C-alpha cells in the first residue's frame, strides 16, 4: 500500500486564527479579512458560511437591525478564513447603514479580498414595523 504524503494548508499569513482573546473591531475595516491559498483551485466547489448573529444600525433611527448573513462562493486561488469573516461582520454592529447597502458592501469587500469565481451574499433581516427584508447580491466573474 502506497502512503500519500499529508498535505498541509499554508496558514503562515493568518493573524487572527489561533489568537487568544477577542479584540473586536469598533469600525468596519475590510483589511480584517484574511485568506489562505485554495489547494483545489482546479475544481469548482462551493463554500457556505452563515451567521445568525449579524447586527447593524438603522441610519435614520439608530435602532439595531438583526439578521442572518449567508455567504456562498466558489473560490478561485484564495479562500476566506472564517474567523476573520466573523470579526469583519461583527464590525458592523455600530455601523449606521441600510440593509440593502450592507449586503452589497459585504459582497464588494469579500470579492475584493478573495477574487472568487462566483459569490452570493444574502441578508435575511428580522421584521421591524411588521416587514422582514431579504436582500441578495451576486457576483460572477466575467
């Protein structure tokens, strides 16, 4: 029987993963986002990351908007590191922004950071005033 060598992921550039403590950011900063090399860039596969604890602020009333953010993407050469995504999404807690804006902004920042083949960001926001809002933004490399 031939033993395959163990393949190890390159984590040398990651700063947040493995760091103890949680020094959460107080403002939105896309530079928080970290990536690692995609060892399987020759094939299409989908990565899905979901948080049900997203919060931002209504820019008019200052009231919190609570929701779920789902990121679906087909990576190319880089994959998003999940802890950095968590910190990035957390940074919106004090950000006054409309739901439509925040979903598109998240998509733009993530696409800039990891250059995926395809990405969809969906925000499912809890009802305020009796209306819940779902926002979906797509990117497909052309």
